[in-house]
């Protein structure tokens, strides 16, 4: 678990983002049921998504375990050590994916960025990637994020 802030103290962390295609909001336990349904229905698809090469996640978890994981992401967000956003469909408000900003895993980068979408919304992976790339450039302080290309 990261202990140092990922962003400078004076940086105002975005509360989210809304477009015609996506609503991004901080991931929390209130998303538990929809989040769990989204990723458990898409394990093989997520593992095949660029940025998830080792197959360690997603792994089967109960709703209770998922709630604990979401609580951890919320604590990281509050501590500014990592930022996870749920990706919602603007019309239905259903969870269609997630975005994560965490400390870099590989040398030469200042953040590790990953995203995924549900298998039944696979066509949104590249549009989400493009949105996140723009958001990173316009609204975040990272100079060299490690975000697997699409």
C-alpha cells in the first residue's frame, strides 16, 4: 500500500469528469454491487486488456472482499496515495469500467495508469483510453504516466 502522496499537496484532485459517453467519479463502497458485477462478468476480457499482463487481477472475490477493496481505494484517494475512478454509463449510471492512478511500477514514469471496461462494452476501451490520455494531459500533474497504449 502506497504511503507517499502521488500528487503535490497543492494539487486539487479532480472530483470526476462527465462526457456524453462516460461519467467518472471516485470509486467507493457505494459502487460495490455494480462494480463487482462489471468485473466478474469480464475477467478474461480485463486480463486481455493492455496494462494487465500478469493475470493477478482480476481474481475471483466475494462481494464482501470487493467492498473491502473498494474501501482501500477510497482510503488511498483520501490519503492522495492513489486515485481510482469508476466509469459509469451516463444514461443508466451502471458501472462499465474503472480507471486507476497509482505510483509507478516501472522506472522512468511518475504514475501507473490503468483502465478497463466490461466485456459487453469492449468497444468503449479505446474511447476511454483517449479520454484518460486527454484528462491526464489537461488536469493532472504527471509528466510521464505509464499507460499501456491501445
